[in-house]
C-alpha cells in the first residue's frame, strides 16, 4: 500500500510560535474570529461547525483506517491460535502476582512421602498398611475420604482387610482413569468400590504447554456421565450442609450450586482456541502454589502423631507426594518455563478442584470467568484505537512536533500499564480473565503504524512546505512555517487565507535602455547580481519573496503566518520600509562596483502598501507557487510605477496611508497628496519615504 497516495497531511494541533526582532507570533483566537464579520451569524455558525467537523474527520482519517485494520489483524491472530501460549502466560502471571489466599481448613492431605516409602519398603503400598491408614482416618469421622491411588488389583499382604474397609466406609471415594480413545491406557477402579458406586474419575486436562489450568466436573464413559473425583468429594461436604445443585431454566449445563453458578468451559474461552472441551470442564481457580493445603504424612497418621480431631468433619485426600513417584503437574505457579522444579502433586491438584467447588458454593469465591468472542473483539478494537489516538494526539506534545516524542512514549507506557493493570485488577477482584496479549499487540501495532503514517505525512508536508517557501524565506521563517503547517496546509496545498500584510514592489528605472546597450550575457550577469543582492536584503528583513518579474521584485511582509495584533502589523510595515532603505543602500554599493567594472549604473523605484490580502497556493498539481493577491498588491504596484518623473535619487520609495500610519514615528516622510492611481476610482494618499 502506498501511504503517499492514501494519506497526505496530519491533523491540526496547537501551533508552535516564533519570535523575530520585527515580529511576534502569539496566537489570539478571539482576534482570529473577529477578522471577518459574518452576515448571518446563525447560518455561519452552523456552516462553520459542519466544516470544522468535516475537516477533523478528514485530518483523522489515518486513525480511522489504521485502528480497525490493526485490530482486525490482532483479532485474526487471536482466532488463529498464534497468541494462545502468550495468553496462557499472561494468565499464569496474574496467578503468581495474586496475594496468597488463606489455607482452606476444610481439606487435609495425607501424603505418602519418601520416608513413608522407605518404611513400607514397597510400592504400591501394601493393602494391609492402606487398610490401617483408612481405619485411622475414619476413626476421626471425616466428612469424606478420597483415595487418590489406583487400586484395581490387590497388593498383598492384606487385601481381605482392605476389602472389608472398602465395604464398611460409605464416605470413601476411589478413583479410575478413563480413556475412550485408548482403552488399554484406562485404569479400572477398585472392584468393591465400583460395585458400591463409590468411584469417580481423576482425569486431568493438560494444555499444550504442559500446564494444568482446567478442572473436571463430569466425564463421559460409554454414553454415561461419570463424576470427577473432586466433584464427588465436594458433593459429600455440601450435601452434609443440605446444599444441592439446581439446573437453570435456560441451559441445563449451567447450574446453581449454593452461591455459585457453574458454566461449562467452551473451546474458545479466554485465550484458548479450539481446545478439547469434552465432558464438563471449568477453569480452575487455584488457591496457590504447591504446599497451600494442610498436609500430614502417612506415617504421622499411622503412629497417631496428629491431633485427634484434625480430620474431623473435613475432607481427607490420600495421595502420593514422594518425588520418586513422579505424580506431579505443572500449574500456573510453575513459572515461565516448565523445566522448573515448581510442580504440584496430583493429590494437591485434586484438593484445589475440591476447594474451588466448595469456596464458590459456600462463600461465593469467584470462578475464572471469560468474555464472549464479540466482546473480546470490541475490547481489542478499543485498545487499537487507543494506541493510534495516543500517538496522534501526543505527536507534538510540549509544543515540539516529533514523529515519536518522549511524551508519546510515556503516553503509550501509561496506557500499556493501564491495560495490564486493569486486566489484573479484574482478575484479582472478580476472577475475570480478560484478554491482555491481543489488545496489547493492537495497542503497540496501532502506535507503530500511526508513527509510520505520521513520519510519511511529515515528510510529504515538509517537502510541500519547502517546495513552496524554501527559496523565498529565511531559515527562521521556514522553521516557523513548518511548526504552523497544520494551520497552513490543506490537501498538500497552502490554503487560501485573508490577512493583513505589507506588500513591497521594486523595479529598475530605465532597464529597457540598459538592455539595449549591453550584450545578453552581460545583461543576465548584471541583472542576476542585482536580484541576488535585493533578494538577500528582503530575507534579512524577514520578508517573503513572492516572485521575480523581469527586473521587478515583489516581496510580502507578514505572511504566511497570520498577523493578528496591531503591533504585529506595524512591525511588518516597519520591516518593509527598513528593507526598502536597505535595498537603496545596497544598490549604492552595486553601482559603485559596476562603475569600476565598466557596467552601467541604475536606480530603482519602490512602492509599499499595507492592507488586506489573500494568500495561498496557486497553480496545478505539477507546479504550485505561494502567492499573494488582492487590492493591496495592486496599490503597491501602482505606487511603484506612479509618476516616473518624480525623482527620489538612487531609490524612490512611495507608501500608502496605512503604511504611513504605522511607520511615521520611525522614518522621515513627506506627503505627496491624495492621488487616483491607475485602475482605481478612489483617491489614495501617497507619502514618500526620505533617505
């Protein structure tokens, strides 16, 4: 895409100003509005508002194009799954930033650690030891016992004792592992518990990066619903408190349970894309990293080394915690690299699932909630707009226009921190998993694109301004024009504007006679010396060279930056007369030089007029010139050519009444009278400036 063809100029923003010895460029909006008086104020205000709105829309077109485009790209990347791992990482970081939550006292883990394995001297733990362990636990009257150990086969010695314990412990829940895709990988439940319907599935869903972020409530087995291990244990506890689940009327898969509403995980929830959402899954709200639950060892229970009421009315989970058994999972708390040692035992993951259900149902602890895809799309679009607007609005902050200023960088940093911080607060307070990576990508993408757009437009505008003014003004005025370009430029042209300025016309006296007596090459050299000298004098007095016409020079003082106060207009008139006197002095020097070189001497006439003019670009797209038009220009030209017999020495300077009123206290003048100039019907008061 060719940005030069698509966009041209940037928007209007506060204008930088410039001060020179003869002019002050302070803005005065009230004065600007009073330059022209509307005939019909009501209609004029309406038209002005409409024009202003249309101008703003046009000037902001880069934002209107870039923001939706970048947002669309970010949304496409999100839907393609390219950002999935980054979104998971953002969620994990929110978990790690979150303050530690209090221990859930409703659960106790009986862990089989390395010391327990040494005492048992075998793995799996013999049935006799396991039976004794369950009896010890049962004696403290827990609400439920979860056996997070596979026990599909007897482990002698002691199977009859374990079988008896299974038959006499109604609040005991065993586990099985389901695998419809590969039945050979499935693990059967303890037969006795299966017959008594005291079995649940302990399947866990691991994401593609190896981390476990989801829990299960139900699974499917041969067309039948199977409770998850965590759900069955939580059910015991909530049922004891007479808290039952109730399906909602709109969707049977969404149900109320105590203070919580449970909704099934869907394939594209949060940062997920096309995830396996089989069964009834939910985003697991962990209580913390490994070690967040009260844990005792198997040996401590067997040797009565725990408090006699530690397990009373609690849910007890029995599972392995020994590192050699490798029953560990990576969780959001495992860090950025899954090669870290920060892993959580499987039995503690199950405890987190139980705690999630209980805390939500009993206390209303937030579950991890996500937005719908349309809502995420709107969110991404808003941040794309923010990135574009911030760069656009701050591109000339502090009065210094730059493509990428310090203020722009700080602005982007602030809104970026706001995005991450706001998303984190939503997670911390309400459990919302709001997209972070796609909107952050849209924010930075829009900022980058708008920065490139601004750079392109800046380059184009600078070229336009320099083409129009570079040869006709001083570097200081050129810089002032560049700072005020938004006020001046419109669609690559200098817009037509009415203002008050002072116009100077100069012409050589007797140029035709000189041209007849010298050869063309010498004539051009002689004329170029004159033009070069006069142009430099104009520039030295902060004038703008409008054009050269043969041996004539037209210069304007007070353009293109509008002069709004009387002092500013007066300074332009003074500058013009000072310039005329300096041109006379310079011509004296040239005449002396030409006389020594054997070239002809000459004299000049200058006409100066102050009044209203119209300025702007004139020409075609192939060739544009900045020029000044209006009656004031005609008066200056007529003053220059008025009564050529009127002598003024090497330089005759005539001015109009308006100029005289501004300069009379600074220069010697004499009044010539009120005359009717050629092409005018009204008389003009004419004054001569004396050297």
